[in-house]
C-alpha cells in the first residue's frame, strides 16, 4: 500500500540494457548472496579506478540474486581474449556482501561482421565444439562452446553485422540472461536428484499401506492411521522444502525459452544452433525437477485420499457399533417396559389382596362384636377394591410420565 502510479510505471523501464556500438568486452557476473542483499536502486555504478567514458558498469538486484554487468569498449578488435577487468571477490566487497555463491560468469566479446574463415577465428580464441546461430534476422551471429575456462568464465563471440547500439545492447542482454536464468533454473536439479530416493521410499510405503488398508482388522485401525499420518507428514514436509526451488526452476526455465525466442535465430551451415543446443541439454534437467514436483504433489494427494478412506472406514464402523448399541438399548428398554407392566399387574393384585384381607379382617371383627353384616357386602367389595386400585395405579403412572 502507498505506492504511487509512478512506482508501478517505473517497472516498465526497470533494468534497461547498456547500449553501445563497436568492438567491446561484456562481462556479466551473477551472484547469490548467503544472506538477502540489502536492495538498492538498480543502475550504473562507479566501480574501481578504471571507470571512464569507455567503461560502463551496472548492478541489478533480483529476487534471489544480484548481477553485475560491465561493458568495456575496445579500441580495435582483439586478436586474443581480453583479460577480465574485475574479480568476483572485488564485486562481493563492492556490494557489501559477507559471502556469495557464483551463479555464472559470462564473457561476451563483440566484434565486427563474421569472417569467411570462421573456423580459424574460433580456433584462435580457443573454442572447442562450437554452436553458432544467425540472430536478429541475420543482423548478427553468435558462437559459443559453453565451456567454463579455468578462470571461471565462459566465452561467447558475437559478430555484429547490422545491429545498431540499441539492438546490440538488447541482444547482448538476452545472451547473458540466457546463461544467468539457465544456471538459476538448474539449482533445482541437485535437489530433485537427492529427492528421488525419498520419493521411491514414499511410493513403496504408500503401496504397502494401501494394501494393508484392505485387510487390516478393526482393532488395528489406530496403528494404521498413525502410520499413514506419519507418511503424509513426511510428504508434506518434503513438498514444503522443495516447493519454492522447483517453482523458481519452472519460472526461470520459462524466461530462458522466451530469451531464446527473442534471438530470432537462423541456421549457420555446419553448426548446431545456439538455442537448439541449450534446449536439448537444458529441458531434460527442467523436466527432472518438474517430474519430482509432480510426484510429490501426486503422493500428497494419494496419502490424503488413503487417509480419508481409512477415516471413512473407521467412521462407518463406529456408526455400525453405535447402531448395534442403540438396538441393544432399545431391546433392553422394551424388556424393561414389559417387566414394568408385569410389575404393575402384580402391584395391582398385591395391593388388592392386602386391601381385601383388611376388609375381611374388619368383617370378621364386626361379626364378633355382634354386628350382623351381610356376606354379599363382602363379595361386592372385591371388584370395587380391584377397580379402585387399578385406577389409582394408572393415575400414578400417568402423573409420573407427564411429570406432574
């Protein structure tokens, strides 16, 4: 928040190329700091004691790395490769970094139009198996053997036929960006190779757990659930450790493809094209990283699916056990109702028996006292007592059931 429209518009003009014409030596160094660099403004800098109007140096800060590019104008075309004008240790000190890893060092020698005896020129500059392409619709020609020299630099020849200063600067930038982003993309390759054995272990464990899920009895579900949860946690951890690197590899690979397309290559008789050479050797590495990332994603989905299946199975069994228990409780309740009804019947009989006994005792006592009471009265009292007791018990039951 708080950024103005001018800030966003400035992104369209960020990182311009260094424009120049004539013979020149372009040196490009990419560094990955051990700690995030304090980002400053991209742009030209004063570097060392040899900066003149014929030397231009620029620093650019990227998300993960920092680049330093220097263009040194040459008075005449070189007959041998020029000596590097700066050392990596000086760059690290200049940027104020405690330490940094070297991503790539690219040295591009810009010369005039390509000679007819190209093979002799390449041999003179120490090129081995060389690739070459016409670029910019034939306005230039690029040659490289992609070999890293003992001093850490890789060499590229750029023969300029019809490129003006602006097109030449942009073309040079595309060339060293191809090397930079290609190197950055390949940082994910060692990670993918180291991850391959773990992925094989994860897949083996997943297959075993999936098989056990089919026949494991209910009393061992908890143990199986714990094992699947542990596998899922391990897969998620591996995915978290590699997601950023593999994502960066995919993004950098896309940039490499775009930069190769922007060269607008054409075939040079007798040579393999620059872009074809890079693509054929670069894409398999990128696909290795993509494959590892895809396997991790599929493993994550598969373990979560297996976990959900087992949890569903456990839930179904729990619901079945609950249904059995509810059925048993219902049966016990029905039995209790029957017993309660039987007890109620017995209660009516018992109470009636005691009341009739009491009436009988009173009847006999009255006769001994000389009172003449008809036996029919005794007989009539029996159904009356039974009816009264029944009504009383039913009313008490109704009162208890309604909570009154």
